[in-house]
C-alpha cells in the first residue's frame, strides 16, 4: 500500500513543522502550506487527508473546504479542521462541509495522531466496501474501477485480458479448456479462433510479471492459474 499523503494547511509555521515531523515519524508523506491560497496551488486530489486550519489570512479553511467540495476530483478528500474556534455553530459548519473531525486548539500531538489514524481507518474501510478486489499475493484486480495492479503499480489491460484474468483468479487451480474460455469470455462473438485465446494469454502473462508462471498450460487440455 502506498503511504498515506497528508497536507497540513495552517498559517502558524512552527505548528506546521511540528505536525509534519510527527506525522512523518508515523510513516505518512506530509506536505505543508501556510495559507489556503498556497494550498490550492497544489494538486489537492493526490492527498488522502487535509489538516486544515479555519482562521487563516484572506481565505478561511471553511471557504477552502467549500471550494474543494465543489470540484469532483477533490470532493471526497478527507478533512480534519484544526481551530481555536470551538463554538457549536463553528463545529456544525465544519461537519456540514463534510469534515471527518474537528480538533480544537490547543491540542496535543498524540491526540492529533490518534484522530488521524481513526479517519484513515474509516476511509480504508469505506474503500474496501466500494472497490471489490481479487488478490493473489501482490497481484490485485480492482473489479469496480477495472484496474490491475502488480506490486502496487497499475498495468494496462484490454477488456478481454481483464476478463480472462478475472476468470482465473475467481477459480484458482481450476483447469479451463479453450472452449470454456471461449464461451465465457467471447460469448456469442463469432469467428474466434483458438489462436486468439493463446495470443491473449501470452499478452496476459507478459503483463503480470513474476506471476506469469502461475498461468499454466496443460497441453491438449487448456489453462489453469495455479497457486
């Protein structure tokens, strides 16, 4: 899994440095910005979580959050507000903007780290529920968004290659004849030769790197993904 990326946005430079140091000590990748305007110059969509101060310069954290929620590529980025404003209305505003948490200043670093872990755990749980995956060691097929990853690196697949690999991973150690593969993957399509299946599997093997040997050929019978 890639390290979680966090952006700390606060006009207190010392606080940013303290948060960055402690979060990086926990294994996160952390960037800082000293204003909402500076933060918005970054590619916010690459971050998993923002630690966002409310009271900053010309653009407040609330206003920045509204801006992010209006854009499809940043609408789902998790936000924890950090602020000295602790009225009920302020907290309600933060949660209305979709904040995952609202931490009042002054705070302890241990509290921030604990709450960050809770937000990350919640986000990962939600991700598992929305993206169904098939796994074999470090080979992952994300069925919802049609991605294949080997050692956490995305590999480009054609639709047929994806469907063949899906068939194999759903039925590990089961032998499929060419006729079975043809029926399941090409369905009613006509003029598909055995050679077409062989070519697709050859390309598939090449793309999955060290797992190519798991796709075994049984001469005269067919193919099998062996564990």
